């Protein structure tokens, strides 16, 4: 009996604490504040350009003629176009879908899964008898660019209901797990080594990682979503990337965006 | 005593399963064949490849597959097709090593990630 009680005590002490997203977020923010004492948290929404003046100036020049402008315009037209049944996207979203990106992704209790903005758009299409769009395609990029544009200046307000805690935890685990032959976690580069250099690149802070999607990248020569970047970051450490909008990536986005709560949306954006 | 034990037994089970004791009951696709794959080093390239693919799928199921594994599997398959058994064997063994390492990583990381949370 005594042994049993002793065992229980030992195990109970080492039990992982129950998930507390808000405590996680505060510790996350605190980490970056002490890593970069002279940089305001909000400034990290510009990623690596918040950390290097020379790169920032180059980038600001680039932003004089924003390469995502066409995507926003095309997205606006697409968004307004009626489906065959006469309905349109606006019918599927609060506020007609304008200025709402700060609430995505969210945990859908009925479906018991994380719903990203991309997925919500395809669910809307399905509901109205339209074929889903390719998550990696240009149309999805344009639509989300427009929706992001109408949400500029809003602040992330992601919520995690009790039912969503395990999805949040799964995303958190993904973020901190080492992967690939090089054995790196997201956190190895974007937390532990944030501000450091990797080849010619400065490693950005994850506290700004959700604010500016979709993003036009000159390397991609197109506008792409956050999951496209996840794939690239997985692959560069020798891990296989997952499908865009796979459950694991949606959970990762959920965690990452919760960590970005309170950050101002500034999408779409451009990156090198 | 009995009431206390039964009252805490669920707790204890949960606690133990967190430390992996409860996991031995569940068959994990990759690990179940780990021993087989090890023994396969002296086998033909086909056998090594067969066992390795199972390891690879186990890692993939855990979202922990490595690019190197699928690359070497493809190299081995191509060599087999071309009838180059020596090259097939070499690639299959490389694939096997990386598949084993990716699974070991997945298992280790299922707990180790907690140490990195600020």
C-alpha cells in the first residue's frame, strides 16, 4: 500500500500539466520579449524584416509595388461571383466574410476538427454544389488574399474551447517535436535560434508567423498559404512535408495562430 | 485498501500509459516489424525492402517520415528492376537505417518535445 501511494505521488508530480493555451501564449510572448528587448512584439508580424534593417529597407522598396495586388483584385471578383445555385461565399460567413480572418482557424465542435479559412471556403463551395478548389492553386490563393486584405488591422482572437484542447495540444507537440534527418523542431529554428542566421537568411520569430498569409514569395513566383511554407520548412530538415490542410497541419496552424493572438493581421504580404 | 486501489486504479493506468507502459498492448505498425527488419540484413534486397517499407509506413503514419527513406526506397526499386542486386541491396539497407532512425525519433519525440516549451 505504502509503495502504491508513493508511486502515485511520484507519478502525479511528473504528470504533464493540463493544457492552458493562455499560459502558453504568455510564456511564448515573454520568450521573444526577452530575446529581442528592443523589438516590440507587434513588429514581428514582418518576420525576418523586423530583425534586419538592410533587408527591411529592400523589402519596403519591394512593397511599393506590392506583388500580391493582382491576387487581391482577382480574389475580390472571384469572391463576388455567384455559384450556379445563385448563392455566393458571402452567405457562408459572418459579416459576409469581410474582415473575419482574425477568427480563423477555429475548432468546430460538431465536426470535431480545426477549420481553417481555406477549408471553410471549400466547405462553403461543397454546401452550394460547387467542386472544391485545389488548396495549392491560384484561385484559393486569390480568394484568401482578398479575405486577408479585408481583415488588415484586425487582431487575432482565436479561441480554444475545452473540446478543442486536444487539437491545440497536437499542434503544440508538432511545433516542438524534432523531425527529419537533420533532427530539428520548428522551435529549434524559430524560437531557440530566432534572430540567428541560417545560410543567408535570418530566422524569424514564430510570434509573427500567422499574421500575413497568404504571401507572395518571389521564390515561388506565386501567392501561397501558410501550409505551403510548413511543407518547405519540413523538407529543408529532411522530413517529408504533409498535404496542405492535412489534420496535422491544421492543428499546427491552430496552435501557432493562438500563439499569435493579439497580433495585428497584415496579409497578404510579400517575402523573398 | 481495496476501495483506494480501485479508486486510483484508473488514475494509475492513465499515469502508466503516459510513460509508455500501456503502449505495449497496441501494435505499432513500424515497431512490430523492427526486429524483423533488423534480421533482414542478411536477406535478399527484396526482403529488406519489404520490411523497410513497413517501417517507413509506420513513420509516415506518425507524420515523421524522412525524405531520405523514400528516396533510397526508390533507388533500390529501380536497381531491382534493372537487375542490379548489389546496388539494390545497398540502397535498401540505407533506406532501412533511415526508416529505423525516423521511427526512433518519432518515439523519443513523443515525450521529449515537452522539454522545449518555454
